[in-house]
């Protein structure tokens, strides 16, 4: 029996490797990161497209309309690209696909010390091999107004998690995280996305499980990031000459408040945006998002202001508002400013003319240049900032909903933080960060795509700015009650069983009355430089062969800044302002806080250099 099982595993493994020689171009109607959307940016910036849906990915009717407009108005190079995509879109309705990829991540400078909770700086296996067999396609189901795009596949890899092989602040390209099947030494995950679209290019409804993006810069949306984990989405879009409107309702996954572990249903994200064009090259958009859970709320499916809708239920949900300004001063150049407001202290700004309080905002300014060139596709530069505690919320009503109190436990799911499955849905920058991004996308030769990028990030841990009294409250809590790592999971509330649910517990005063933006003594410095290349050989016989490769250089200064400073469960009060640490000693509050600050500082690593290398083969047939 054992031999028979081994033979079956070997046959399955051989079949996977056989399929690993094949791949198809990602489906444009279900993948917002497809290269098609880079082309759309160029075509829109150069005036070839007048109306583009605000939400990515687009319906097939919209994609057809875009390609038809480019074929009518574009240069020969534009027309050739549009025709190529049209042929793919109107060709086969399904493809058998797969790809094989090798990823390597290794440290070349630093120390072998552990830096956080016993995690080694070096990974046990520096190389991960993965393959992705799937069936995928775009198809028209009924005439020109009902269509479907899908990718039904597996992600089979030699590591249970691919986190080690991803540069910092970068999301996995695969929607594969839970319930791995053991395939001998490999882990197999379902990796599926699909969407059905109903309507025409200017009015359509979409439903399915897929990633979605919003904003002028792909993979950088402050509200909806194209690279974030997929969700079950229902969206509605209207695209007119002077204005557009989009609304999306998403079922997402809730995780534990402290570390993003475990998973539970019943969490939702609602989003809508309206854009008005004052001039053909100048537009302003207003958008809102709402994160909530443990109930279904019809009001967030309606095209009404969420600020008003949440008032019906007591203003207990997590509301954000945003403004997006886009200006194209001349052909090929886009200037954009995006501001995402999580919370803002209007009273203090008006009365005291002070910004130093609970102002939780994410913002970015950027420019994209897309010339009419067969070589340069796009050049982009962005500056982004995420102020302290932005995106961080605590679903305080969950644990005490029945008793009418706002208690909290370590095993409490957070239904209001801005994450899906523990992954940020907006900016990949953690709170209290400032960053600059630059990138150039080139086509040096036909079917050869090259992208070069640089990232510079400064990030501080908000827990370093806590007062001694606040630090002691964290230290005296249960293990796993709070995060003090400065991440999106470090919210600004203490659970207080003696406060009413709608009052929300006790505020962290330093978070409520100070801004503390990057004023910490110790800051993490991240520098990344990356090169990604993709070449597709001329088609032959049954299909097309392609190769891809990528390399990222990463420097991290003060590694460990983003680890927990004040862990719960290790300090006990002895009375009279005396405390025991790990069951022994008698220390003052100042001594205790200093002890844990020194532990945190000693865990830091001055600097490390890490390299990431990716090699892949694919075949389209």
C-alpha cells in the first residue's frame, strides 16, 4: 500500500512538472495586474481614451471598447498592440496553463542573531520551487453584454509560506494561503479567481472572486490595492463622458487583532467613488470606504453617503473618505494627488491651528510619464506617507456585545481593521511611514518587457512614543492582547470592561493627543532596487514560449524596529508601584519599561542586505 501511494505521488509530481512547461498570458478581465492595464494608462494619458472605468479589472465589454478606440486613434505601434489583445480576447475561450518558477532569498550581510520572537534571520531553505497548473480564459456568454473571465488553478510550492521570498512590503502574486494539500514534499493550494460581467462598456455589473484596484497608480491604491488578497466582490460601474461612478461590496476575512492569525467570515468592505471631469484633462474624485462585520447591512449596498448610512446604526463602523485629483497638463503626463482620511481632528485644527492630534491620513503625490514610444512604456515617481494609526481599528463591540461592555480577549477577531485575511487592503506601507517610489517600464525589443524600480522607506514604531503609564498597561495585559510592533495591528484603544460598547473602551492618550509622525529615536530604513524582465518568443506551431526573470536588492537598516516592544503576559503587579518580570524580582515601573525597551533595542540588527532572485518558464497554447 505504501509503495502504491508513493507511485501515485510520483505520477502526480511528474504530471505537475510536465504541465510546468506551459503557461498562458494572464486573463485581462480578471487580473488587474495584467500588462494590459499598463497599456491603458499610456493610452489614457496620451488622449486615445476618453472614458475608462474607475475600478480594475474591467468588463470584457469595456476592454473591447478600449481596444476599438485605440485601433481608431492610435499610432501603428498602438494599433498593433490593440489588435494583438483583440485576437487574444476573441480567440479561444479556454487554455490549459501552468508555469514553473524558482525563487531564491538569501542574506549576504548582517548577523546570524535572531531578531524577533526567535525567528532566524536565515531561512532553512534559500530556494523555493513552485508550479501553477490552471485552466483560464475570457469568454462571451451571451452576445456582447454577458461575459466571464476566470483562472481556475493551483499553486504548488516547496514552502508552506512564500513570505520569505517576497521583498518587504510586497504582496504575494498568488491567492493561496489556507488549507494546503500535502503532495509529498510539496504544498498545494487552490489559486482561483473568476468574474462574470453583465452590461455594456458604459454600464455594467460584475460579480466574482478576484483582486480589484482603484487609483491612478497600480499596486499603490490607498483604498483598493491591485496586489492585495482577493475577495468576493459585487460591483456596479457607470462610465460617462463627464462623470463616472463605481460601487463595490466585498466579503473579506477577519483575523485575530494581535497578529493577523486564524480566519473567520462575516467581515465586509464597502467602497464607492464618484468622479467628475471639469475639463477633459482635469478630474476630481470623492470616494468612501466602510469596514465592518458580524452583520449584513443593506445601507452599504445603496448609492448613498456612508457617513449618513452608518449613523442609522450608531456610527460604530470604520469609515474612511478620500479625494483624488488627476491632471494631465500635456499629452503623456499625468499628475495625481490622492488623500485617504481615516480620522481627522477638525476641532483642534480649527480652534488651535494644530495638526498634532489624532489625524490618521494616508496620502500620495505622483507623476507618470507615458510617451508615444515603442521603447518606453511608462516612467513613474511617487511620494507616499501613512500617518500614525492610519488603517488601524479595533472591533471593540465584538467581545462585549451581549453584556453591553467593551471587553477584549487575546483570541478576538478584528472586524474593523483595514485588512483582508490579515493582508492590508490599501497601501502596503505600515502606519508611521514615509516613502519614495520610482520605476521605468521599457520594451527594448518586441515582446521584451523590462521594469526597473527603486523604493526608499522610513518607518518608526509608534510604541516607542508611548508614555511610561501606557507602556505598563500593555505589559500588564494578557499575552496576545495587543500588538506593540507599530504595524497595522497596533490600534489606539485599550479594552475596558467598565466602559459602554459604543464608547469604545479607553483611548491611548499619546495616540489621541499627539501625532508622533516619525519622531521616534529608532527608525527602520528600507532601500530596494529591482529589475524584472519578460521575453516572449515568436509563436510557433501549438503555442508560444516565454521566459521571465527578476532580481531585487534589499537593504534594511535597524532591522527589528517593527517587533513588539511591550509584550503582554510577562509582567505582574506586586502593588505599591512594584512589578515582577517573568515571575521574579521587584522593580519600579520605570525599571520595567526600561528593561523591555533595552530588550527591544538589543534585538535590532544595524543592517542586513538581502537578495531575491526569480526565474520562470511559461508556454501559451
